[in-house]
C-alpha cells in the first residue's frame, strides 16, 4: 500500500512539475476537486480525446458526433431522472469530521477482501509453479472461498439496501462490518443521507424571469434530445451511434483523489441505438470493443478488469464497468450500460414529441433501445499518466525518470537539440523544426548538456530526441534517440518524417483495432 501511495504522490507532483495538471486557481490556494491542464497536459488530453473520437466516429460508418450545449432545458433532468434519483449516500465520521460516500466505503471494504484472496492465490501460484490451476484453487481453497463469498455478499447486500433506499440499513451494514474511517480509524458514524449531485444555476437577467437551470451532470442527455435531429438529417439507419465529448459537472461529496473524481470533468460518451430485443447482443459487442480500445494502448492487460453491476441504475437492464488498476487500486474507468428505451421514452412523455424510428425492414415504428459507452477523459488521463510514469535504474547506477506514454498520445513527438549553441548547429535544428512542425508537435531545446536535455524529454514523455552535431554539417545526418530503449542511431534528415510517423501516427495505432 505504501508503495502505491508513493507512486500516486509521484504522479501528482510530476504532473505539476512537467506541465501536465495543476490545482485550479492555485494562487488563491485552489478550489477543491477542480484542476487545470497546463501545456503538456492539454496536448495529452487532446490526443486521448482524438484517439477515442477517431476510433468511434472515423472508424465506424454508422457513428456520428455532435457537440450539444452544457445548459439544457430543466425538464431534461426531470425526464432523465436526475432530479429525483441522482443522489449519492453520504456519511460523516464524527471524530475526523471527514465525509464519505457510504457505498464507496463498502466497496473499498469489498476490495480489501478481494486483495486478500488475490494474495493467497499469488502465494499458491508461486508454491505450485507450472502445475497451478487458478480456477480450481479459487473454488476449493477454504480461505479464498471465504474472502470471495464475503465480498460478493457484502456488495449484494449493499445493492439491495440502496435499491430499497434503506439508508439506516446501509449504516447498519457499515457498522456490522466494522468499517472504520481511513483517516481517524474511528467507527463513530453519523446517519446516512442522500445528496443530489447536480449544480444549480440561473439563466436570464431579471429576478422574475430567471429560470432555474442545472449544469449537465452527463453529456448523454444532449444526445438523447437530438436523437431525431441526427437520425433524420443524417438519414441514419438503426443500428447507429451518436458520440459526444464535453464537460460535465457533479458536486461530488468526496474529492480526494486528484483528477480521478472532479467536480468539473470531461466525458466521452457514445449512445448506440438498436432494435428492441437486440440490446444484450450489442452490450456484449461494445464491452469487447471498448476493452480492445484500452488494450491497444499497451498499458498492460493485467491492469483492466470488468466489474458487473449488482445494483442497476433506474434506466439499465445490464451494466458493467471497465476498472483500471490505478495507483490506489482497481477503480471504475469506463461504464458500459444497456440503458433500455428509458431515456427516449421518458423524453417523449415529458416533451409530448414522438422520438421513434420507422424501421423499413420491420415496417414498424418503435422507440430504440440504447447501449451506452461512457468514459471519463480525466480518469483516462490519470490511467495513462500513472502507468507511464516509471523510474528505472540504469547500468551506471543512476535513476532515470521516464514517462513511457504511448507514442500516439505523447504531447511532443520530438525534441530537436543542437549539440552546442554555436557553429551554425541551432540554425540547422530550426530548419528541421520548420520541416517537421506541419506534421508533428515538436520542440527546440539548447540549454544544458545534451544528457540532461535527454532526461528532461524522457520525463515529459517525448518519444524521440534529434541531435544535430558537427557531422550533420557534412552529411545531413542526425542522431535519433528513442525514449524507451535509449538507443541512438544515425539517420538522414530526409528520413526523419517517416521514422517518426511510423511510431506516432494515429493511423498505425488505430489499425490495431481493426
Ligand atoms: P463513480 O461510481 O466513480 O462515481 P459513476 O458510476 O457515477 O462513477 P458514470 O455516471 O457512469 O460514473 O460516468 C461515466 C464515467 O465518467 C465514469 O466511468 C468516469 O470515468 C467518469 N466520471 C464520473 N464522475 C466523475 C468525476 N467526478 N470525475 C471524473 N470523472 C468522472
């Protein structure tokens, strides 16, 4: 755990030091759970967004993208159920005065049981070597069975209690399991209360005519209210999808995990409209496709797992999260939800407009069912940053900090470094930049010894360094250094574009998905 905490602290301080993420309004001591992306972070975030957008919209003939407004008519949120049901159960610890989400406290307890079982399994795997059968061990070892059964039961009990809105029962469950405040270690809890997460605001100049509004807590509703506009203007045939990225706002109860849980964040969502009865098939398809997207970035298969929801939201008939192994353990990164026809039907009811599709093959009209994929861009950023940040001991005993970002996502693709600041080398470096800048985000650096410049670029995640030296003047070659292998090779200036492009181009990475 201590090792995980250290890695998390390293990620947060690296993010600030190397121009990725800082606390918002830092000079005024910041605003809780609100963050700003600085120069490198903005590029990395844009590249993640583009990688998602291209994989959805560009690679699928039947998916189109929109950009709907953050403000929406207030009835939207009545229809979507957010006014009545977008609540989190909160609980306070009377000694530490810290506030928690009651469901998260219970989920963390369940995760500890899972980790205990995992520890037993890892120990046994070492003991038995090649003959080890994990599945058999899980179903026969009494200790592992006990941990896993208890984990399942506590999650099921919680789901049942939350479903019934039995908040006293949730508190009793926390007490029964002896769950203590992680800060004070105390078990002195208040009652559990429901808390609505939407931010309210007003639109209009005069007090009488002002209208109460909410900042959208998800981007999905902007897609639902535009379903017919897009279907008709694009002559879309079911099945088809509408994608959108944009800001969402939630007044989160607990905000202690950097950009994992923010009050203002960005989502990348896609709603896929299908025939009634076909939703389960598409739900499975999208679970697979989304996992493949994650795996294509090469952060390690072992860092992802599916978590099937025990407690379904009011709109869903199936739901699963893709969880990622963050520095603080496995947590939700993306949700894949089979949302039924709840949203469109409810908007029909509240707006009095028909939101139906005429299916020429069936010769009938219906309200389509929807499968949603919903990922937090900031959470994805944290997943990428935290797995990429590594420290390695080199042969000479020194420690190298390297940000092994997938090259397609790296903020800067190459740094051009003149070996010395004289003899015409900076001019050649600038000429190289002038040639490459139309294709890639590149940078120039002439300060300090070249070894130190390499280290700076390693820490910023730049996949290539190009060094211009005196030989360059004679034969138009430069040294191309690879961030990950630290290998250096002599290449012609004319070959740079191709060499870099092979490693960083969206096309080459996206082809892995086909
Ligand atoms: P959680 O259980 O962690 O609160 P959620 O189940 O409420 O998340 P969804 O409503 O399914 O999340 O939202 C879809 C995605 O949006 C999540 O998988 C997550 O990546 C992202 N997300 C949700 N809330 C936040 C937040 N406060 N900060 C950053 N990202 C968020």
